[in-house]
C-alpha cells in the first residue's frame, strides 16, 4: 500500500488524498500488481513461481492435439457471447524443432532471461503456426519483458483460435490498460464478463477503465458490483468512495472511506481520505480519529500534522473546548519541528499557545 499522499484541491477547499492507479495482471490465473512503484524486474520473482506451476501443464497440453485453456473453465464459445460458433479444427501439434525451442524458452523464463525466451518462443511459433499453447508462452514472455504492446496481437491471435480463453482475454484487457487504451480495455473486460459475470478482477479493472474515461457513474456501479461479491474488499471501497467524491456525493464517499479505513487500518491514503470526507460532512469526531490513525502510521510529514491541527482547531471553534485547542497547538509544534521554515505555522503557535498555557494534553496523537 502507498505511504505517500498526493493532494487534489476541490471547490470546497478541502484536501482529497488520491492514490496512484495500479493495473492488475492475471498471469496466468492469480491477480497481481504489474505496474507497481517497485522496479519492474522485482515483480518477476512472483512470475517465476507462477511459471513453474504452469510449465508442466503446458508440456502435457503440447503433446496432445486438443487446444487447452489456461483458465481451466469449461465454457463453450456459445457460453461466451450467447451464440453458437463453428467447431474449429484442433491446432497442429508442435514439431520436434518447435519442442526444442519451447524447452529453451521455458528454461530462459525460469532463469529470468525473458528476451531469450521471446526469441525461442517466436521460433517455435514459426515451426508450428497456430498452436495456442506456444502463443500463450510467447505472450507471457512478452509481458514479463515489459512489452504489452507486442503481446496484444499475440493475445488477439490466441482468441481467434480459442474465443473461450478467459485468461487471455483478461490479460488482453490489462495490457490495454497498461498502454492507456482504456476503451479497448473496457471492451475486453465486458466481453469476458458476458460469460463470467462474477469475475472480480475483471470487474475491478473494468471499473478502473470507466474511471479513466471519466465514466464515473459506470465506474461507481461497477465497483458496487465488486463489493456485492466481496464486501470486505478495502481497495474496492476506497475506489468507490473516490467515485462518489468526484460525483459530489460526499456522504456516500465518507461511508465507504470509513469502511475502507476499518478494513485497512494501516493504509495512510485511506485514513487521510476518510478524514477529508468527514470534514466536508462536518463529522469532526470521525475526522479527528482518522487523523490520529494517520499519524500512528506516519509521523514524519509536516502536512499531516497540520491537517490534524486544523481538525482540532475546527472542533475547538465549534465546542470551545480548550483541550482540543491544546491538541492543535501540539500538532503544529510537531509540524514545525519537522520543518522550521513554516512561518505561517509559527504564527499560529504564537497566537494560540498563550490560550492553552498550563493545559497538559500529553501525547494526543500516539507515541
């Protein structure tokens, strides 16, 4: 989860802390983060484990004349789009030369040499054109090497052979997301969901594709479908809250930020967003609680201390409780200690500190 907050200003002059979009890939059947803040090559460790699990299955399928599907589903072409399709002839089995190249490619994948794997799998496809298992291996190598644009025509070729391959259709959608082709991603996920309406990763990414196209109502409705399948998905609550925020429904946004803050108590973005929404709705007690949680996560950012101080000052102005003002002064002092150049904060301390002299509030924002 993120530990840094990126701020957006809204018309109401409250601060909303958004998070960076992180598309999710399915390689081959487990959702994982592909475009993370960590260097791309570190993501390959998880890929190695996945590849090791599927290599044996791939080897078995290549020795037969029946096309395989990496998703393991038994849907027919008719199930996928609601109408019958002609039965396609089985793909050609790999030649001996293709099998040799496949072995080279598999070994290169396990060694992390993805470029060598690409060369080997391309050679195998030339030896045995139209074999979907070889094409899947090529697509996996291209994604592992960070080449989603080159993987897309391979995915399209696989789907021309086997339109029921849901894993390939999902990966096609995510590759389009990674390239910023959100309309194409939307179409891919919609097509997949025609036969598997409860596919949670596809729903999540479809909602994100809608949001990227500013189709906020569609994004909201789709994240609600995600939550109908998994009501304790903190990320879905967070994204749904963001959609409500952009739709100016701040009460609904606060509700879902609050739920996300409970489900993900150690996520800084969630706590800061919850606090911002609670302040807009004048639920200052919830805002104070969220800011205390945020400071329990990260006490090193002056801006977070200033946000907490502003909440406590608002409560003081409302209820005239000097203890709340003392807490505000304490938070400003912590912020100023982290960044002494804040003249405005120094002036606030000079203004309010004399009013709370002698009031001991201890450490109101944790250790």
